[in-house]
């Protein structure tokens, strides 16, 4: 398998919060997202982001998923940072 590395510059000085869109059903909560076709296969892209602008971009899609699935969808902000490990340099 060949990996393709896309390296746009990072623009957040430090990630201090993460936004998650989660559906709710009788089993609890689960992160929603969409499937996109990348590099010859379908890949699930979860609706998780680290800035308000991207969160606002995902809101209409999350609302549409809630309507289509007839499930509750919550927007959750997590804001406690704990660095567990580092890899690389």
C-alpha cells in the first residue's frame, strides 16, 4: 500500500478544544460523519474538528444527518488537553 502525504501548514498555535458531532440512540452516543472515496476506497471521515470555523462548516451536514436518520445529534465540545505520547522528531 502506498501512502500519500498531504502537508498543508498547520494554522492553530495549539489545539485547546475539539468539537464532536455525536448521534444518540438506545445504545448511547456515537460520532457521526460521512464516507468519502479516497485513494481508490471508501473511507469514513468522522465529524471531529479543532476550530470553530470548521465546526460551523460541519453543522449543516450534521443537521441533515439528524433529519435523514431521525436521530438526535449533539454538538459536543471537549476542552481538557492531556498529551499522552509523541511520535517523530
